[in-house]
């Protein structure tokens, strides 16, 4: 705690400089030791930036008496410590995240008032977190698994989260089945394995009883779930969203990300070797690419369609186990995303 900590927002406070006679440790009236920051050395501060000389002795009612709750420095230090670990996500625990920007290249002004989709040329900061689904935070990067693709746009009008997967459909039609799906995907309850792979008995049991999953199963058993690099995956918002224009008119939209490097996968034999040689294969690949200035880029595309078109589809576009074929509603590229800055603090920024 030698530096000023950030406060609740992202604005950093400068460490407060105190001019004290000399650096060192002094004994105070009660006999307790106080640390003193001397010269240019930044003072020890609370999380709010308040300089303090002592975080080693709590306030007591008398030298041997009970500790007092009004000692906010003690309470802050213990609270901070108690929260140094957050529970692991039940899904998407293993991820790699990178900062970058989104640039709009074609305006959707006809369809929406959201400035992120109307101001051509505007560069909006983003943070993109690409994850596996089943494995824990320390699991291998390369199991056969769906990849999550979550983009947070820091727009002028507030943050916009576009959560996607590298497969355009989903397993289930009703969210109430999600806990059952994930319990089936996760390790078998009696043996604690497999840690990150979907193909095992409880999963097949679930799938055999859930016919709506069959479309997704065809996708997860394709090479898409063995990406060569996180820089080479496609991603999809999966759901239909609704855009509203200035006149209050509504248009449906599906979102797509298309990698500039093309969609590339490994074959199973390669995946097995890579997993053994380097458990962090995808995270390392992304880190190395960013460090070398090979910034990955994605096209951002939309499928736009009206209520009338939706009514004519021979399927329900609100059903997440269905996609809209590009022959029916072609993709229109409206922007690009470039990832160009690795986090300074992996835990704080990615987790
Ligand atoms: C059916 C209901 C669903 C439920 C109950 C559900 C639940 C969850 C939960 C609990 C998390 C972890 C959040 C956290 O602790 O930070 C999560 C993360 C995530 N989910 Fe879902 N999910 C569902 C459907 C979907 C769908 C359809 C998609 C794809 C569009 C999706 C993509 C993701 C992604 C990408 C993440 C990781 C987000 C990140 O990196 O910050 N999920 N989900």
C-alpha cells in the first residue's frame, strides 16, 4: 500500500508527497511504531488517498482494551484483504482480454439513434474478453469448447456490452435449462473430471434428452471449437436485437464479427500436441501478437430485417437454436475493431 490506490472510478489520484524531516520509523506517545515517508518517497495512503503514518497498529479503547470500530483504516485494510479473491465464474472462467477500438465505417442512422452506430469515423474504446466456457480459470486454452467473445464498448452515451459466442446458435430455447446444461457440461460430480471438455457422459445424457440442442451440437463438433488462434475466430451476438430510429420505427438486427485473418482451426491431432506443449497457447499467441504490433482486426457486420420479413421466415428468429441464413438476409459490414493494447493488470482488467 505504498502508492495511492484508485478510487471507485477509473481516475487515478497522484500519490501525495509529504515533506517530513527524515525517512524512518518513530516511536509515538503510546510506544507504538509509526512509519514516516521521507523526501520524495510517496506517503502511505488509504484507498481514498489520505496520507497515513501507521497501518500496523489498530485503535483501541486502552492499550490492552478492545479494538474500536471507528478505526476506519483497520476496517479498510481488512475489507480490502477479505476481497482479494472473487469467486470464479461458473462459466467462461478462462479468458484472455485485450483493449482496442471500434470504428464505424457505415452509418445505421436510418435505423437507430445510438451514436456508436451512426457516427462514421468515430473511434470508440473497447475491451474484448475471449473465453472458453467449461474449464476453470487455470485450465488449458485448447479444449474442444465454444469460445465466448464479449465486447465492452465505452461509448459517449455509456457502456454497451455485446456478448457473443464463436457459434451463431445456442443449446437451449429456455433459459431455465441453462443450469442443467452447465452442470452436465462441467466435470462429472463423482470424479471431478474432465475439467474443460464437453464430450463426456453427463453431457451426452443431457443432449440425448434435449432435441433442440442438435443444431448447436453439429457446430461444436466442427473444427470451429478448435481455433488456431483467438485472432482467427468468428463471433456472433446470437440473439436478435431491436434498433429504433428517430421516427420510432423498429428494425431487427443480428451482429457478426469476422476476423481479418480469416477463420482458422487446428485439427484434433494438432490440438492434442499443442495442449501438451503449451497450456497457455492462445493467451501467449495473443500476447505475442500485440507485443509485436500484429494487432488483430475484425469486421463488424449486421443482418437487418423487418417485422414483416421476420413473419415470413419459416422459423422463429427469436429462437436461439436457429440462425438466419445469409442467403435470406445478407451481411452488411458497418465497422471494424482493432485490438492493440494488452492490460497492465491482468486480474483488474480481464477479471
Ligand atoms: C441461457 C441463459 C444463459 C445464462 C443463464 C448464462 C449465464 C452466464 C453466466 C453466469 C456467466 C458468467 C458471468 C460472470 O460471472 O462474469 C456468463 C458469461 C458469458 N456468457 Fe452466458 N449465459 C447464458 C447464455 C449465453 C448466450 C446465449 C451467450 C452467447 C450469446 C452467452 C455468452 C456468454 C459470454 C461470452 C460470457 C463471458 C462474458 C465475459 O467474458 O465477460 N451466454 N453467462
